[in-house]
C-alpha cells in the first residue's frame, strides 16, 4: 500500500530544487506539494506552519556549500523532511517505519 499526503501525492515525495532555489524554499515547496497548500500563503489554514518553527531557514541555507555531501532530517508540518546537499528534498510521513527506526537509532 502506498502512503499519500493530504494532496494525494505519493509518499515519500521527492523534490529537486531549481538551479537557484534556496534549500529552505525547496523544503517549503515540497511540503506544500504534499499537503496541497499554497507555499506563499500566510500560516494555516491555507498555508504552512512557518519553517522557522521547525528549523532556522538561514542556517539551513548555509548548511551545505557547493561540493559538500550530507543531509539533515527534521520534522516540519507533521512530516519528516530530509534535505540533501545535492539539492534534493524528501518528505515522508512522520509515522513511516524508516523514520521510526531512525528515531530509535537503528
């Protein structure tokens, strides 16, 4: 059985940043696509929880420099978000078995 987000997209949802898109903007766009929200709308009910409630957007944008490797995972708007240095964002349901194993350190 495939999990789906509130908007009906399949999860995990994979998002590739545009060439000049900031990582923080990519995270918001990816989660907005999953929940069917307008990424530019003010916070709920039509928009998302502000990203700064989950992570510092400026720190996220500064985390990876060109040519680096790595990723960071955090919860945002009820989902588990993994942002990669290679400009990918993956959104999973917070109750995903992969997420639960990671939470337990497995």
